[in-house]
């Protein structure tokens, strides 16, 4: 047997021995708690004092398979099939990027911007992926219309599943962010209070700098842009937002930390005003807000 005993404590030790070169002690503890809870149907309070609880052979084999997948760089969220984002528990798999903490900060900026408004808002989340932004905004502005759009039908299927999981309803649209025709069919000019987008923005040449668990498992369609046209999505979305936002409407982007100046200049070209760049909690230029004149 690969563990000394068939207890939860032995599994915890097994996780630590096998994963310590890739994860911090705190990360290993969090991973262990979530996997054990999911497998055994235990609550957080149930886990307290459960170290001597005995496991079946199938449980032991399950935990060993989880460790093997983690050692193979597979993202933990894909392994367990869920990710936590802005107080929501969402389904997560290879159909879309794993929701990131910095994107929660973008949602929070939108929340703060509309904090004093009790109006029923009309908001579009462009390049929605898993739907994390759209669903988080729907949880905040429940009487508002939230539209989630993406080119990937697989991602949109995941959004629909996440609507069911969360009990939140957003409108799902299959639209290419680079194709203006798709918007003409589904949107009306000057009708949106806000557009928000976390589009692909990593130049292809930066692939060598990416973590293996991202590069090997997460969808490249949602990550990378051509080296010679890194702002391709920002340009298209800004041009379209200038048409579909109401006067005084807001455009929010998550951005590459090295491209903030270029994004600001682009927004100015499309006559957006009150442009503001905001740093994430790591001190990196990560978000931009602009207002349609």
C-alpha cells in the first residue's frame, strides 16, 4: 500500500510528501481539504478531528489518482470540476479558462462604479469564457440584463451549465468579438450601460514564459494573440463599444500589464474619456475603465 494506514491523516501526509515540490504547505492543505470533502461528502466542520477516520480502498485509489494528475500539471480546478469566483461556485473544465482572482477585482470595480445606481442596467460581458464575470455581475445586479458572449460554443455550453449551477440567468450569445456583423444581429446601438471584457491578450512569443499547467491544459483560443497584433481584441471591442454603449456608458477591460499605455491610446482614438488604469493587488497594471463621451 502506498500509505502507512488507510486513514485521512495518512492521505494528508501522502499529499504533502508528493506535492511539496510544486505547492506550498498551505496550498496542499487547501487542496487536501477540498478533495477529501468532495470525495467523502464532508463539511468543513466535519473535517475537524477527522484524521483517524478510515477510508475504503477505492477512496485511497481515488486520492492517489488526484495526486498523479496534479503531478502531471493538470489544474486543480479542472480535476475537481469547479472553481470559486466572487462568492460563486462554478463548473470549471478545459472548455474555458479558470477564473482568476484578478478578474474578481475587475468585477469589484464594476460593482463600485454602479454602487449608487438603482437602475436596471444593461451589461455585456464580451469573451465571457466560463461566464464568471457575467454571472458575478448578475449576482450583484439581479434586476439587470446581463449578456454573455463568446465565439466558442463549448464555452457557451459551460456558461449555460453555470447558469443552472448558480440559479442565475444571463443571456448567452454566440458572437465573434472580431466580427461586427454578429453584434448587428443581436445588439442595438446606444443601449448598453456597460461593456466588460477579459479578452485574449498574451502575445504568442510569451508562451515560453507560461506555467506548464496553463499551457498544457487551458484553451489557447482564450489566451493568445499574434505578436504583431496584440491589441486586436481591444481595438475591435473598443470600436464596437463606442457604437453600442449609451452616452456616458462604461467600458472595462482586463489587460496585459505591459500594454496599459497602448490600450489607453487606443481608447482615446475611439474618443473615450475619463480613462483610468488600475493596478491589481500584486501592483500590476491590470484593468482599464473608460467612459463613452
